[in-house]
C-alpha cells in the first residue's frame, strides 16, 4: 500500500479550501517538480473587487533560468486568442497552461495541454513589442468580469499517495515559503459597470521606465469586440508596478475597465 502525504497551507486571503492541483496557484509547481526544476520566485497575482472579493488573476514565475512564466487563473482555460492579427481557438480537448517569455526577452510562446496534463501544442513563437525604449508590451488579457477567474481559497489541502510524494510535499512547502502575492485593483472607487469589461495589460519595464501607463493597449475593435468602439481620449488605468525578487525589470500590470462587448468570456491578445 503506497504511503500517504499531505500538503496544507493557509494565508490571510480568500475563503474556502482548494483541493485541486489544476488551479493556477498550484499548477506551476507541479509542472516544475515533474521537470526537476526549482520554482524560482513565485508571485501570486490577486484581483480584488471594490467589494473586497478576491480572484486569481494568475501566477507569475521568475525561473532561475531568467524566464518569466505566467499561469492564467481562468476557470475555463480555453480563451479566444488574438495573435499577430490572427484569431483562433484551441484544438478540441486542449486547454491553456502557460505563457512563457524567454530570458533574452526576444521571444515568447504559449503552451497548451490536454486534461491529462500532456502537451497539446503551442501557438507560434511571438516577439514582445517594444513601444518605447526600456518598455516591452508582453500581452493583454480581457475578461467579461471577475467571475471568469478562479476564486481565492484561504487554505490549500492536497493529498499524495504516489511515488515521490514526500519530495513533492517538501518542494511545495519550500516554494510557498518564498512566494509573494500582489493585490491588483481597478482605479480608486471604480466598479465594473454595464457595457464594460475588465482588461489587464502586462508590460516589462527597465529601471527608470516604470511609468509606462501611456503604453497600455486595450482592444477597441473586432474580432476581440463585437463592434468597433472609439478609444477613450484619456484612459483611466490603475498601474500596478510589481518588483519581483531577483528580477532586474519591473512587471507593470495595468488594470482598467473598457467600453464594449467581448466576443468571448476571456481573450488573450499578443501583439508580436
């Protein structure tokens, strides 16, 4: 009979218990452990509503190799993709696993998996766009509302009876001890209004270029929206600069509500 191991962790966020390792909060750790790789520095990105409800935007991993890896916290991991002007959906039975930005920042890719966890292909590699010196635009994520995202649990509880379970639990404990979390919100006093959607811009800024709000790029036209809308003359965006231990650049995440109707509950836009 195999031995039984349990991983349990609590934090001062959310409510309820997470039992599934497919969550964006844990999926990254399982993948890295399977590969025999150290998790590096984990940053949990939490979207908080005006009513103080917390949702998982995703997990950002700064690997020891220098790569940046984002695991989105979408409940239904089959968003519409808009890449280099070409829209597309995942092949049947595939779900989004993560987006990787390579250590040299010149290339990135998106990896899909099957429900079993086996790889199910990638989107073509893309090159992050540099709208100005010292700034890279990585990707955008648009969602119809916060309930598209996973809820934040207050406790994690996972049982393992597989071979190597003891090492996996030790690995998870070490990773969580070094992890940090960041709370992201809309601009002060805003709630998501009728005819609006939530948009998140992910940028990477060199030291001294953190004030990059003018480079945020929400969608304003089909096929991301069902019809064209006039871009706002002055968009109100909450800039969230995130300093990750060991990362020279600053990850800047712009949070805003935008006018229009999305053609899918979640759409990820890659401009390169």
